[in-house]
C-alpha cells in the first residue's frame, strides 16, 4: 500500500466555513466519498456518512450551518463540531463523524491540501 498522500485541492479552494471538496472513496468495501473543509484556518476531512443513518451530510457540497460554526447533516439536521466531528445535536448525539488525516503543504511551489489515508479504513477511488 502506498504511503503517499492524495492531493485533494489547492489550499485556496477551501474557504473558512465554505463549501466542501468531495472525493470518491471506498469505506469497508462500499462506495462513498470523503469531504474536506476549512474551519478557523485549519483543514479537516471526514467520511461523508452521517452516524445517524449513513446519509451524506452535504447538500451540493454545503456542510456548514448558516453561522459557519457547525457542520449540519442535510437529511435530519444533526450538527457536528467542525474540528472534531463530535455530534452536538440531533438524532445521533454523542456519536461522531469519522475523521481523516489531513495536512497542508507546499508542493511544487503551491500550497495544497493532502489526505493521508494509510492506516484508515477508507481509500480513494
Ligand atoms: S442521516 Fe444525518 S441526521 Fe439523519
């Protein structure tokens, strides 16, 4: 298995509290996707599967509440802390999103968002 990270996007593609970048992935043998966001200046990544019923959180890549301080599932409204994935309200309280290892680095003179999938049960398709 490769230890190289996946380049997700340019750092400037992720705006604080803005739209998520999504990539197709396989989680435990099933097709799904992962999403990547910026919150308070840092990047975060999660499996795009709500702990309530497994629905994708986003609506057309929108995952933040209007205030930009929480992530919200578009299906039934569960809310999550953007920096930990911990559920703060709704039908799956006390559960959490599955977080991914991400970083930002300079590659070929540009700052990019990287996903480091090794050791995680999710692989990019
Ligand atoms: S599937 Fe997300 S709150 Fe129900």
